[in-house]
C-alpha cells in the first residue's frame, strides 16, 4: 500500500515537472508563449465580465545582437537572465511576464489603464537601462516598448500582441523607446505585414545571400577586391534591395544584415586565403550600425576569428550616413582605423557641397557616385567635376574608385583621368563568391598600358 502511494507521488511529481517545462522558458525561468495564451484567456475573460481595463507591453531589447555577437552567446544568455530577473522584480505578483522569443518579452497587466501602463513601461525601461556587467564588460542594453490597451486596441490576445508589436517598432523607428499603439499611424498593409514577418524570419535565421561585385585596379587591369551586396529571395522571387533595405532600416533590423554581410564575407575570405589567394572585401554599413559603440570590438573579434588581416577589410559609409552624427561617427571610425581597417565614403559627390569634413576623418577611399560617371562624354563641365574630385582625393592621399561603369568609353576616360579603381556592370555584375574564385584562378589577362601621375597603386 505504501509502495503504491510512493508511485502515485512520484508520478505526480513527473507530471508537475512536465507541466512546468511546457509552460516556462528553460533559460530565464519565465513563462513562455503557451503560458501567456493560457493566462491571457483568463485575464481577459475576467476583464470582460467585470468591465476592467488591461494593457499589454511588448518589449524588445536594443543592441542585443551586437552584444551577443561581440561577447558571445553565453554572455547573451546571461544578459537575458539578468533582464528577466530585473523585469520580474519590477512587476506585481499578479502581472503576467513571459519571454516571448529571443530578446523579446511580453507583460500583461490586469486592471491597469493606459496612463498607468505608460508609467509602468517607463519604470521598466529605466530599470533595464542601467549598466550591467557581463564577463567583465559593462553594457547598457536599453529597450523599446510598445503598449496596447484592452479593449481599445483589441479584445483578444492576438489583436493586442499585433498592436503592441507595431507600436514597439514605431518606438524603435522614432527613437522614443515607448509608444502607445495608434491605429491612425499604422503604416502597414496586410502585404507589408506579411513581407515584414518574412524579413524578420530571414534575418533571424541567416537566410540572406550575399553576391560580390568585382573591383578592378585600373593600373594593372587585375581584380583586386569585391563589394558585398545583400540579396533576398522570398518565395522564389528576388526582392529588390530598394524594397527590403528601407524596410529593414525602418524596423531597425538593418544592423543584423550588416553583421551577416561581415560574417559571411570574412568567412569567404578565410576560405580564399586557404587556397593561397587574397582579395580585399568591401562591406556597406548603415547609420544604425555606425552609431553602435561596440562596432570596433565586434569587427576586431570577427577578424581574429577568421584570421583576416584588418587592411583586407574596407567599410563603406555613405555621406548621408556619415553626416547624421558626424562626431559620433568620427570617434568610431578612428577606433576602426586604429585596428587597421580601411574606410571608404560611398556615393561621393552626390549632393554635399562642403567636403571639409573629409580632412578630419581617417578615410582611405572615396567612391565617385554613379550619377557623375553617367555624365562622362556628355558634357565638359561634368567631366571637369569628375577630374577635380579625382585630384581632390589624391591630394588627401586617398584612393578614388568610380562605380557604375557601363561603357568602354567611360573606362578609358577614367583611366586617362587618373582614377585608381573601378566597378560596374561592364566589368562584372554581382555574383556568388565561387564565381569570383574561378575568375581569380584563370590565367591573368594582359595588363592595359601603364599610366603615370597617380600616387596610389593599391586596392
């Protein structure tokens, strides 16, 4: 009889363990999506009967990807555990707090109106924005929080989650960190929401491809580098960068694409160097990535992991990105320069009259905008401008690269004008790295006639 009681007790213990595992996140110990679903049904049913308000907060950590990639996944897990502890001890016992996914948390507040929900969101943001220590490093993660109210913004969990999620991304885009859902400001159609969801999934799972466009040295005629360009195939259709890049910027996901470009490009260089070959890799950086103070440390770690010399990497930044916060950009670029990484200004000459800022930045290369190159052969004044910009770059000790080369006439004119490097469809469209490797292994073509006057021969 006693044995039977022991068996029942043990079975109950196992059942309780299984139930706990089914409803809780194993890393943080918080509830998971299933618990949120179960508890939300009860909370909202009671709110309907009693006429009580309720509110849902959708919280997404800022800079988690950079911290995770820079300090490692173990440090990222430790950060999530600390954030979970801080959130849990900042809320009431009756509040529902779950780890929704990755670095996202959801809070369901019973009997809480909109104004009180704002106050709670502000308190939570202040709590988790304090400096935390991870493996000897001080980090300050911060967060963006979207707020949806019951019943104004939805009468069930699905509607409230959707509204709060949209508000959270509006908070990220506006930089306000906290945003209440406003149906009038919802910019998304169903098609856009569908595309956004798949974009987030593609970024999260690393399903972006990167093609590489050749860069040619005009003095030698040889391939000396490549520019990494993101490509996304969604449901067997290639989505244009002009569509997904602005969307990723709006959703503050562009930094993850930048990081994927760095990771995959350096991995390709590593494999190339194992064959005894080498190229210089150029990778574009967005404004969001350039403002991250952890960027130099992250890039240094990537270079060391892949065994790539820092001068083999060129980071391309547009004038627009650079001038959004010139002082912050200058400090980060100086750190990158200290590592030995090269810096290029992309789309150069596309609209800014003052070029004085270049004298105070560690820039190695300027890339003449394709709009300038199109004018070659069409007007003497435009050609004079291109010549002047080439001379300007050389006077500052910089390489000059012309992009958007489409005709042999443009190529020959730039060679005569003293341009150092070129890229464009005439020389090769963006393509998989394996095709670049095959080109490198071909016997070299005869070099074009040498020119004089340029102090630069590198790529």
